[in-house]
C-alpha cells in the first residue's frame, strides 16, 4: 500500500506543478525560490495523500490485490 500512496503523492505533485501553483508560490524569487517551491509542492502532495488524497492509491492497491499481488510489488504481465 505504501508504494501506491507514494505514486499518488508524485501524481498530485505533478498536477499541482502543472496547474501553475508552483509559479504562484515562487513569484519573482529566482532559482532559490523555485527549488523551495518544488520541495513545498512535494510536501503538500504528501500531506494531501496522507489525508486520503484522491483515492487513487486505494484503487491501485485494490487492483494489485485483485491480480493476486498482495505484497504491493508490480510483476511484469
């Protein structure tokens, strides 16, 4: 389940980045601000996921279980 949650956090971070949220955080703060904003987005995404996220992690995990992969690792098809 942990891998599914990590995947969801990365997915949410990418959504936030491409939505323009990262640029809104940085403004005109230069390279240091961009680096900080990137780390902040990752933290926001992790917190969103910890609080239930979009339900993506649970769906991924359930699909892996249905395939008989109860330890959460992905096997080649």
